[in-house]
């Protein structure tokens, strides 16, 4: 018996495949659409650039642009290690600013004391 491939496509879900060598006819949903072996293999080999529409047609998607990839990267949730690294960097910057402010304060105090000696 020749193997047939069926696919069920639902909105906002990954497609579900039913090859007849793994599923008997009774277990394949009535809404399943038959596709060719070539279409199935193309989808499996290029999932990041393929999508089925509601009628079972395989659509070829354009790869994301560098701008889109950059936006995805910028908006992805950060790991705890990345968050800690950012906080440590901010902390180091704040410590450096604090030292600069302390130096300015000491210079200002010294200048005020010098002025007071002349008064």
C-alpha cells in the first residue's frame, strides 16, 4: 500500500501530520488534507521558511531581514545572567560617578576653607 500524507492546519497552531504508515484511516481527522510526499519533505526541511494555509497549500515565506532579526533580539526576554551583567555595569558606572562627586566635594570644601581663611 502506498503511503499517503495528511495534514491538519489550524489557525495559530503548528500543522499536524498523519502519514498512513503510522496512522490508520480511523485515526486521521476528517478535516485532514492530503499532501504529497514532496510537499511534506519540503516543509520538514524548511520549517522556518514554510507555512501551510487553511487549504493545505504550502507557502514559501521570505527570510527575516536583518532589521527584523535585530528587533526580535532587542525584544527577547533577557536571561538572569544578562540582567546581572547589565546591573553590574550600571553599578560600576555609579561607583565611578560617586568617586568623581566625592573628589569634587573635597575640592569644593578645600576651596571654601581657603576662602574662609581670607575672610
